[in-house]
């Protein structure tokens, strides 16, 4: 069991910074990353649609890779699908929780912004976290699907004007709201973390859950006697595509995700048609 891989799942490339943490800190583990491009983006789907998509993607991971643990490196999927996942599969599943508790301890003004997807902002889970950890503080949620888009789509077909426009928009929104701490509650936003830091007001803090999720993954593996003693193969990235995808769309997916695999020092494993 120790030789089995740790799997990381997201609808696109958002979870790759979480995988990078695992690569840096759990060097003996073999990692498999699945970008569920067939169902991108999770954040604009209904809860039931997200649950169906995540269950389908996880079944594909089980059939092809047999992981010992799954990291759901997507806030939206974690918020709505962890319970059905844990009811369906017997291996441990670690989710991503918006770092609201961390932000509550760091804010100086008592005003916190949460950048997330629509599903996370509108769902009850975030409100429960705010009620539990942010008593007496003001928390403002911002649904930012355009930030997800520029991360997922912009690398291979860059549009510098649109990228600057979107970042300026969110800089203005966050500045006008007078928050001093911002929770990056969508894993995709970690890809523009440095750019956000440059456009946010001086002293504003950005917080995310990479360290917490990484440590939790390590602790769970240790608790089940699953920490690897040696690597069993290369780390790989796969992506999914629908059965209706054309040859041109398949070629585009392969080109795009091969690029991301290389960027994060992963082998590209191919496209899974689901």
C-alpha cells in the first residue's frame, strides 16, 4: 500500500500548487494529478453537477491509478462533494477548506475578503466557517470566475490587456471594500498570487490553505501507515475530455496540459476520455 500514489484532483490546473507542496515536502511519495477538464469549471456548476463530476473523476483515478489517498485540491469540490466521496470510497480523502480561520487571526482591521467561485460564495459551508471563526469581524465574499478563466486559459493564448484588466478590477474591488486580509478560496488563484500582491494595497495579506492541506495529508498517511519509503515511479499529470471532443480539441488539450506538466516537473500521462 505504501507504494501506491497520492492522487490530486481539480477541474483544471488550480491544484498544481498543492501538488508542488507535496513534491517539496513528501519527496518519497509518487504523485498523480488529474485535471478534470471535461467538467471545468466546477465553480459555476450546481452542487449536484459538481458531485457527479467529482465522483466520475475519482472512479477514473481508482480504475487507472489505484491511489492510497486523494487530495481534492479544489475549494468548490471540497465544499460540496467531500461527504459523497467519503461515502463512496474507502481510502482517505483530504479536502481544501477556505483559510477563514487563519485570516481571522491575522486581520488587523477586522475586515476580511474572500475571493472564491460562485458555488463557494453562495453555499452554506463558507457561512458556517465565518460564523464559527469570525465573530465581530466583517467578511465580504467575492465570486471571481474571471480570475479562474485567466489562469486556466491565458498561459497558452495570453491576452495581456485582459489579464491586466481583470487584475485591476479585483484590485479596485478589494481596495474599495477596505479589507486588509484576503482569503484565496479557489486554488486557481494561487497562480496569480504574486500579481495580486503587486496590485493590492500595501500591507494587505493573502492567505491560503496549502500548508494546512499538505500537513494534513502527511498526518493522514502517517496515521494509516501509508508514508512511502521510496518512490515507485514518476509523478504524472492527466486530464479528462468528453466523448464528444473532436480530434482538434483533443490535440489542444494534450498540448496545453503537456505544457503544465513540464512547468511543474511532471510526466504527461495523456487524456482520459470519460
